[in-house]
C-alpha cells in the first residue's frame, strides 16, 4: 500500500516537472521565416510620386535611371517652339507658379502626414540662412510646394508644415518660386539638390481588429 502511494506521487512529480518546462524555460531557439520586400519606382512605391500628363509636368518633371522623380526648371535643349531662344529659368522680381507638376499619393495602408525639407541654398544665393525672399516686405518662402483645394485655390505648404494625406488618396502638387530682390545676373540656381519628402504614418503599427498587427508604412524618402 505504501509502495502504491509512492509510485503515484512520483508520477505527479514528473508531470509537474514537464508542465514547468512547457512554460517557455528554453535556452536556445532558432526559427526560419519567409520575408519578401519589394523595391518600387517612385510612381509605384507606398509614397507615390507620379509625373502627370500636363504641360508643366511634361516639360519639367522626369524620372532618373533609378525610377526617382526629378524636377528641372531651367534651360532645356528640347525646346519645340517658334524661332526664338528657349527660356533658361524663372523671371526675376516675380512670383512664378507651376501647376500640375506631379501627384503625391498615399499608396500604403494607413493615413499619413506629409512634410518636406529643402536643401540649403547655393553659396552664391545666400538668403540669410533661411528660405525667405531677400527683399524687405516679403516673407514668402523662395521655393515652395502647394496643392489645390476643392475651390481651386493654391494652398502653399512651407517646409515646416505637415499636411494630412489619407490612405488611398492623391494630391496634385505644384511648385512656386519667389524671386523678389533676387539678382538675375547671378548664375547660381535658386535651389539645387535633394528635397526630402517624409510620410509619417503613426497609425501604421497599431493593432488592427482587436489584436492583429497592421502593416501600414511610414516612409522617409530622399
């Protein structure tokens, strides 16, 4: 009788030990999982930057060999007009607007906040360390992007603004220059370099439907 009690007790002890090991007390685990990440051109990426079939986009917007959108508002050698010299840049002492340059599209899976950062001006275009027009009485940013609202008004977005872009939607983006007080005889461009466009999607990593992780995207593109 005593022997039977001992055998039962030993079985209970062994079972308890197995239960303790099953709670995750391991020393090493190696697991392999499949991962696939596709790289896309600007037009097809999560933050889509898409040239448009408009006169301004056709003349000044293109994509480079890596599929990146580029803007060149300067002298072009493909001028196809009357027997005059092609233009070489924007007018001095002027506001110049280029509507319909490209579309900016949220092709991710979460709403995003869009902002941008301009490069420093060339050394020959020293505007006092900022992007404000150098002539007194003007506080407009020398180079800025804008979009059109539902009433057809141009809404300037300065490089310290943040603009919402809901998932699945696009905004038509234009470019504006201000050359009040700018010396037209200086050969340096107003801007020459990379513009950093940031799409911040703070809700992309939040749980979806009560527990599953979402897979939206926050993208910083330069």
